């Protein structure tokens, strides 16, 4: 059970996403990307509904990819997308990364995001990975505080340049 500001106690579930979740996940991913773009992300994926649905469906079937979905009364309220990559030449060459995490605003500051992260880290560890990475937008102070609380620390600063808009 998770307590949210609006609804009191809820019927919260968390599970690995299935291909049948692709439509609901696509809607959450569209909201995620709108949120990221508003916060200054330079990434601008194609969020046309049909393309996003096809991409999301493919992600649910892709090797070394995990997607966890959080639901409240069977309604999707958040998700986490993670991937494990093999880095050539690196000691402990498998690196797992949290690529996307999104929780609807009314479910933030509950246990939803933390439960999604814990599930992903458990999944990564069970596949033998011990190195975990993610990206946080520079001005996302709440996000940085969340990740520090879990034990993540900044290790690399990445600079991006979008170039002039034509």
C-alpha cells in the first residue's frame, strides 16, 4: 500500500512489464518525454503515438532490457526502463543503466519511484551486473537529491550543445 496525497491508501502493484502493457507504457513515456523536454532535455525523441507504441513494444522484447511498471488499481502510474550494456575492454564490462524513470505527479514523494529503482537494481544484480549508471538533467535538483539518497554519486559531467536552431 502506498499513501498518496489525493487518494489515501491505494492498491499499488509493481511488476515486470509485458508486451501487452505497451500502449499504457507508451502513454507514460509520452508524458515522460514532454516533462523532460520542458525541463531542458536536449533529447527530442519521436513521440508520434504510433512510432512511440512500436518503439515501446520493441523495448518489451529486447534482450538485456528491463521495464518495470507500477500500477494503482490496475492503472499505470509509473515505470522504469533499464538496459545492460557490455563495454569493450572495461573491467567488469557489464554496465546497467536506468534510461527512463517516470512517476505521475500525484504519486511522487511516495514509495513508487524507490520501489521501481529497487526492482531494477535487483534485476541488474541477478544478471551479474555490479555497475549502475543514469543521467540526471543539470537543473533537476529534486532528481539529484533522490539519486543521492539511494547511493548514486556524480562521476562524469557531460556537456551537450544543440547547435543553432534553423
